[in-house]
């Protein structure tokens, strides 16, 4: 998927500025898909505007330059549909945690345990955030699918780490009476 299609996808939900699009990619519901820098977002928006796939309007801001707000056009929706119909590239997964676990022989047992505990906590926090999103209201068919997939992946990670932790930790010996 390219940045143009990503921008059109975000704009299919609501109009937004380049800054707001970047925020959605970094922290919002689009943070799970592909990365995009300002250096790729703004040229994509300019090209989308040139091709009449988006409109742009200036919005006044006090004490700052006007903000450009983009909105998808009907032609843009058609281009979005065509872009989404392309066969997706293979998923990429990068993880500093997995890198450390690959080379854990260079770490102490306490460092490994700390890394695993942190990863386990991070995964559980993500699951909690997803649950709170579900509680906020009805989700679209697509959002429901994404949430279910994410929950399945995160839950599998939690299960694996919890099993790994229980195997590594010494069993408590009951004192004889």
C-alpha cells in the first residue's frame, strides 16, 4: 500500500489536515498499518489534490498560518477502492523485544525476566485499550474485523509469554509440616 491510498483511507472517515493525518498514522486507528513521514504525506496530498481526488480549503487559526484541510472527493473514493483492490504486500513486523530475546544469552536472567515482564505488560495494556474501544460503541464491519484480529494476535502473545514465564520461574516448595 502506498501513502496516497493511506491518505485517501483516512480522509474517507473525515476531513483532516496533513498534521492530523500524520497523528492518525502515529497514534490513531491507522497506527497499525504503514508508517508515513511528513515528507511523504504532504507530497501525496499535493498530488491527490492535483488529480482532483481530494479538495483542500484553508481554515483560519489565530496567531498561526491558515491550516489546509483536505476532504476526499467521489473520484477519490473510486481511487481508494482501486488502491485497496491491489494485493497487499507481506506484513512486516519489527520488534526490539524479539531482537533482545534472540540474543538473550548476552543478558542476565533478571534482564530477560524484566524484558518479558515489560512486554507482557505492554501487550495487556494494548488489549485493555482495545476493550475500552469496543465499549465506546458500535464498530463498523472493518473495525470489528481489525479489533478481532488484533485481539487474537495480542492474546496469543500474552499466552505464550505467560507460559514461558511460568516455565522459567522456580516452583515454590511447600514447607513440610
